[in-house]
């Protein structure tokens, strides 16, 4: 607060803007739920308490919409004024001061931004995981194609043993409790028995 002690502030608006900017920096750096930010929220609560005691002329100069140049407040502040027996209105956010649940508009906005950021990061992680799985699956399929090509599958097309084995398995399917027989899978398991889930069952 060198500017304050040296009298560099031209008015209360500049001071409150700098104070809130300092708090915002801490909130963004540590996250609104960090213990440092919790201490900052206590300071912010004390600030709002003091500002609420000022005259209407000064409170209008220190609204968060004014000090943040419209980044915070505006639409939010339209619903923050409540009726009072006093000559000036009291922000609704101050209603929680006595109950200990005070959370300013700035904290609410930053919390929402954190939630959106976390949601986007989760979406990107899921997308990266899905792309990695698809790339791995594609690599496996290409490897199988190369392996099948090397095994000369055309020779298998002329082998009478393949349909005979398939016919036997179909007849014994219920007795042996076998899954549905697919001839492509049958040919594949004969070419690559170590990689086939069907043969691994037995």
C-alpha cells in the first residue's frame, strides 16, 4: 500500500479498485478455496462492511461494477440491492456477513470460471484418452492385416478343413456351451491362436 501512504490515490474509487485487484490476483493464483484465498475473503468481507457504511455518493463510486470497469457486477448487481429502512441500500451479498456465509460477486464469478475450466480440462483429457485408444486400436488392426497377409489367407479359402471344423463347432455349440461361431473369427483364431479370445477360453 505504498500508493496509499504516499497519497498517490486521486479518490476512493482508485483505492478500492486496487484493493479488489489485489484480492482477485490471490484468488486466481491460489484458487478461491485455498486457505490464502479464504483469508482474502475475510479481508474482502471487512472491506464491504466498511463500504456499506459510506454515503450513497461514495458507495456508488465503489461498486464492484465501477472498480472492475464492468467485468464484475452489472447484471449481477441489479439483484444485489435490497430494501432498507436506511436512506441507502445495502448489497444483498452483505446479508450473509452475520451468518458467516459471505461470498462476494467476484468470488462467485471466479468459482464459476474455475468450474468451467475444470470441466474443459476433463473434456480434453477424455478426448485425448479416446483418441489414444482409437489410435491404439487402429494400430492393432493394421498389425493384424499385415500378419494375415503374411499368412496367405487365400490358401485357407481352399482348405476343406475350415468349414468342416466350423460345422463341427456349430453342432457342438450347445453341448460345449460355445459362443456364436463366426467363420472369420474361426480363421483368425487358427492363424493367430495366441491372440484369440475364443481359444483362450479353453
